[in-house]
């Protein structure tokens, strides 16, 4: 089972119906806004104290919400978390562009924030239904189309 699937299952069982902000609160994850470089919108850090998600201070509320959903995957994917946290504690503003896990985190955010798109014919429908960005809606549509082409679920139970 992929990290995305594990995280979705854990969250559905542990936090049914809660928003990503409520999950952070319940999990003891602190959210901080700060300046970040280009291409970096968020960062999850788990150290000796409570975990922290840093969000770029220039993100609009919609972008911040989606970035938070992306970063929370790292909280539930512990093997990945421990590796990244050690690097991040040395330099919390390292750019992790190109990380293989980011595509999974993006997929997680799309599936978590836009869970049911069966009634959506276009990404515009997804944007209206879930008040999300065009990028997230397009990704969610792509995931749904791939699921349909494969003739079943994408592994999430």
C-alpha cells in the first residue's frame, strides 16, 4: 500500500469528517507562517518538540489550505518524515523541489480535499464544488480519469 493510501486510511479512521486544520490541531502540529523562497510553499518538520508545518507567508487562504493538506502527508508517512526532518532541522528552508515524495503528497492533497468527484465532468466543476485552485482540480481530474481507465479504485479503501 502506498504512503498516500495509508495516510488517507489513517486519517479517515482517526479523524472522520475533520478539516486539515482540525487534524493539525488534534495531532499537535503547530502551523507557522514565514518567508520562503521561490518554489517552496510549505515544509513539515518533526523534531524533539511538537511537529511544525511552515507555510509561506504570501500564500492566499486557498493555497495555504492546499499546502497544509500536502504537508500533513509527511506527518503520517513516518519513514519519509524522519529522513526529511533530520535534513530540515539543519536548514529548515532547504528547497525540496524534485523530491519523489512530492508527487505523492500532491496526490494526497487532491484526494483528501476533493474526495468525491464522480459528479464532476471538468476540473471547473471540481473547483466550484471544493473551492480549490485550478492546479489541484486538474490533478484530481487526472487521478479520477486514471482510475476510470484502469477500471477501478486507485488503491484507497
